[in-house]
C-alpha cells in the first residue's frame, strides 16, 4: 500500500504557478556574498603573517618559508581554473561552492590544530645559560599535515572564487526584466565592494588578533568564519536557482588545439570554395575562419562530409573536427598570451609581501612618537588595497569627468596605455623598495643591530607606505586593465576565460618568484652570507629588490613590443570609426556653409 502524500507537499502542488515564490532574486544575495566574504577574510587573514609562523614555530628559514608560501599562493590562484572546469562540465556551481566551502573549513581546522597540538610541530627551543638554542627540524609527517591544510584551503578557494560571482548573477539574471542590466551592474558593484572590505578586514582585524592574542585564536577565528560561511550558504539551498551544467569552454579550446594538430598535414582550401569546406553551426555568423594564425584553421576543415558530420549537423568526432567559432576562440586566446605574460612581472613584485613584513617587523610601527598603538606588521598590505580602491573611485568619478569637461567630449584612456603605465609604476615601486631597504639596513647597522634581527630600528615604518601605494596603483592600472582588455578582446562566450587569466598569471608569477628567489639566494652567496638571510640586517634585500626592479624595467620594454605587435584593440577600432564619421560630418557642414 502506497503512503499518502505529505500534506504540505500536496498543498504546494495545488497552488497555482503564479502564487509559488520564484527562486533566486535579491533574497539570495546575502548568503552568496557572505560566503565569498567570509572565505576571503579567512584565507587572506591567514596568509599575511604566515611567514612569521613558519619561521618561529616550524623553524623554516626565510627562503624555504617564502618558497612554501609562493607555492601555496600559486596553487590558490591556479585552482580556480580547475574549479571553473568542474563547475561548468560536471558539478554545477552550487555543488562546487558547497564542496569547496567544506574543503576550506577542513583546511583551516587542520591549520588551527597545528597551533593547538604541540606534538604536530617541532618542539620549542628553550635555551639554557651558556648554550646555543637550536630547534629540531620539522618531521615529514608534521610538514605533511601543514601542507595538507594549505592544499585543502587552496582547493576551497579554487571552487568558491570562480563560481560565486557567476552563481550570484544566475540568481538575478532575468531576460524578461527591462532593468536586468542595471540589476546585474548593481550586484557586481556590491560583490567587488564586499570583496575589498573582506580583504581590508583580513589585513587589519585578523592580523591584529594574531599579533596580540596568538596563533591559537588567530587561526581559530578564520576557521569559525569559514564554518559560518558554509552553514549560511547551505541554509539557503532551497532558494537558489541551480542551472544545469553545460559543455565547458575549456573543453572546446582543447578540442580545437588537438584537431589542429591532428589535421596539420591537410591543405587549406582556397578562397573560392572556402565556405563549403569549413565546419560551422547553422546559426553561426562565422562561415569561415579569419586569416590570422591560419595554421589553426585546419581544425575546422571538412575532409569528408559524410564521415565527419552527423545527421544533426554536428561533428561525429569533435577532437578531429571543430567549428569555426571554436577556432576563433582559440585564436583570440593565443593572440593575447604575449600581452598577458607582461603582467606576470607585476604579480611577482606584488608577491614579495613576506619580505616587506620582515622589514615592517623590524621598524618603529607607531603612528607617532607619543602614540602607544602599533600598526601590525602584517596590516601594511591594507595600504595597497586602499590605494587600489582610491584610484578606481578617483578615475571613474573625478579624473574622467574632469577630462571630458575640459575636452568637451567623452574622454577615456586606452586600456593598453593604462596597462603600460601600471607596469612602469610597478618598476618604480621596486626601485623605491630597494632605496628604503638600503636606508633601513644602513640605519640598523649604524645602531649596532647587525646581529639582532628582532630589535626595532629607530626608523618609522611609514617609510614603507609609498611602495605599498605604488603597488596598489600598479595593480589598479594593469590588473584591472588586463581584465578589461580580455573581456573586450574575447568573444562573449569566453567571459569565464577572461576572468580566470589574471588568476592564472598570479599562479605563474608565484612559481617564477620562487625560482628567482632561490637563484638569487644561491648565486649571491659570498663568505657564507647571501643577499637573502634569515637575519634581514645581515642580508642585502635591497640588492634583491634592485634585481626585481631591473627585470621590471626590461618587462616594460617587452610590453611596448607586445603592445605594438598586437595592433589596435577593439575599442581603438570602434573609436577610429566614430571619429571618422564625425570628421565626415564636419566636412559636410563646411561644404554646405
């Protein structure tokens, strides 16, 4: 005998469709934004002071500790590509975010346990009178637990960060709403605002707690925040719009690349019969591929229509025959790679925060001589975020309106100029960093602190603020500029790739930064002392910064070459057409007069 249906369910089924509450909408926004915000507070709050934790509690030297952090940040920036692929192709955005939130929480719990349980890390060193103190090295199992925590946090970030923005847009995207574009624009603004606030909280509140209340509480609070983020997000599950998975764009790009290689020996058709020889979808505007990067056109050449294409008009083997749209998407990606690569050097410069932390930790961090409050060394990164946000607001609300008013027509700085200016400012930031560190080290030695890296040098840490501000301006110009460049140059179908490329650049930058650091450490060793030492006063961090400054200057020249070879952007072409029309209209007015 069948069980009677649940009364609540029966009543809901009896309701007319118009009385049922639609899913999605603004009601879901607090849950999605809170999940993203808590994740950023937790993850960024853990990173800022981590080099001090690795050096003090795990006995890692500055080079090995920084190498570990470089790899962790690289994994955190690379995993969003994996998360986006799994979300689009298999899991869907809701399930991806839910699993990722759980992974981040477990990783933070493991990290918190390393601070709570003495047996999971090296024993602390207790020096007796007349003896040297040397802590035992961390065992393989102790490091494995630490690295597992980092890996779980990276996996969590890889699932949350690429999906939260798109998942939130899914809740609001309603083509029937005449104000749909304005609603989405408002959501994007609130999303990025909340992300910036979350990072500022991480750089200030979480870092302050770690400095004054210790690692146990400092690591425990991010774990609690991540637990709240997971619960809040899962609680609203019945309210969400959950779209079905579709074919991932990453798969389409891979198919085009493989098909071009498989068909590399094919001859391209001539201009006269090209339209019938290239595979394209019926509703596609691209009946034939462009002439740029012609070797990729072989991916969509039809060899035998009966054997290559099914009755539905689709390729029987998409790894041997692709559409013209797939080929053009791959071309767009290949074309921007040189310009994309120029941003890696800026990301390498920004990733030097651990060394800047050691500098700030050795300087006078009081706001004034009479003040007792000290800015936590790990909180100086907030000046980068403040500079970034300030530039965005000033550029959009003051600089452009004023320039437009002066010129008498709308003014917009070309995206390639902004990217190049940001790279030059990144070079200036490293030159300033080297100059300030030279002054700090010289002052420390003159005060007899050459052998005491923990002593406070009588020099204000406010000298570090200009380099943080310059890094913020560089990131605002080049980072935001690159993202805008990718969005405008790519087809609309490649929006997810445009969002992921900057993160991928950060991942590559951290790997290269690790290589540069170890090369400088090994090649600069003289008399047993290198430029990079655990004792910041004995090393020559200023020389290391000059190496990065020189590389940054060379990168500016490289960018100029890449920008010139790329040619005009979509915006430049559009503006040229508009200006051309205006000039023609002016000529007509002159002729009439």
